[in-house]
C-alpha cells in the first residue's frame, strides 16, 4: 500500500488536531497519561514543524531528515522564547503557555497551508512511503529470529513506556513561603517606621507537598519562636506591643494551592526589632523569614 501526502496537508491537519485534543485532555482530564503523551510532541516538535513548513513549503532545499531535526531544534528554542515573552506581557503559568503555543501552532499551520497552495503541486513538500506485507516464507531462520526478537523488544519497550507514563510519580515535597513589600515585589519592605506608623507586607505560601497540609502562620517581634509569646490571632491590622510577642493563624492548603494575605502592622515602642515570620507544621517550625525594622520616636 502506497501512502502519499502532497495534494492535501494531512501533516498540518494531524498537528492541529492533536493540539486541540491535548487542550481538551488538559481541560477535561488534567491528570491523565494522555497529557504527557501528547504534551511532549506539542512542546518539542509541533512548533518547529509548523514554522519549518511555513518557511520551506517546497520539497527543496531540505530533505526529510533535516526537517525533522530542525523541527526539534526550533521547538526547543521557541518554547523558552514564548515563556520569556510571557514573563513580560502576561505570566508564566499553564493557561498562558497553552494559549500562546497553541495560537503559534494554529497560526503557522494556516500560513504553511496557504504557502503550499501558492506554489506548483509538483514542488510542494510531500511525504511518501509504502506499506507492504512481508514475505515471511522468504526469510531464513536467522532473519525470522531477528524479526521476532525486534517485535518482542518493541512490545516490551512500549509496555515500559506506558508503565512510566501512567505510574504516578511524586516530585520533590516542599512549601513556598514568602513576604512581599508594599509594591508587591520582594523589596521595599517597611523597615524604617515611626512609633505606631503603619507598615504593610504581603505574606504568602504555596503548598507543593503533594497532599493537603495544615500550617500555623506566626508573625511577631523576636529572635526565636520558642522564646516568643502568643498574644492573639493574626488579622489584617495588628499592633505589636514589643519584643518576643506574636500573632498566629491556622491555614490549610491543598496541593498547589496558593494563599496570601496583606497585613498592616505597627509597633508601639521605639527600638531596633527583627520582624519574624514562622510557618509551623505539626507544631514545629517548618519555614521562617525575617528582616530588621528600626522604629523611632516621632
């Protein structure tokens, strides 16, 4: 049987359809193995392939091996560039990345199809191969053994690949814990205040523990948590009466859940303090952050 792709752009259609299937899989069954199976060519092959198809719609000057190699190479270059652009225009997360890369694939698939339509059919890039039924009787004993061994090896490799893809893997377990200054960035912290002057920080945590986790957030003035005394529940506005005191709040986060709160605080007594933030897990200090504050008389 002879298979030929020239008159109709089946290659571009397959790329486009598989991209849409991946988007539906991620939306409907985000934890399925199909996400990994389709996601690898989506990131590592499709973007480069449609770009090469647009740039070189003719059979020449690239042969098929060069097209495949360039498709992988360009995809590996395009994906980080898309991420860099998103860093300045949107954000680097699943939805922006899927949207940007999918639009790139759809756009260049359409442009490649248009360019192929503008050149003579005999010059258009094509894929042609034949599938023939093997003549098993013409094989000698060694050839038959090699064919059987190759088939067994391919089946075993496929089974191993399916097992690797479908078996859940637990990545590194950790919790992100951070504070942001008044500008919403990791700087401009309120570290020079007058007595009773309000300072503002944003406290945040992201659960990467692969399980629902209970935390206790502690904010106060002091050097060591064990030497500090609880004086209330952490709220949006608090007044810290002096050293070695803290406010606390219990938090429960699901895996990948992001939590943050903005806290306005003031210190009642002048002096040099260390503002400490502790994230407790199972009653023990799990993460801690701190910075120095100068509180001066008005």
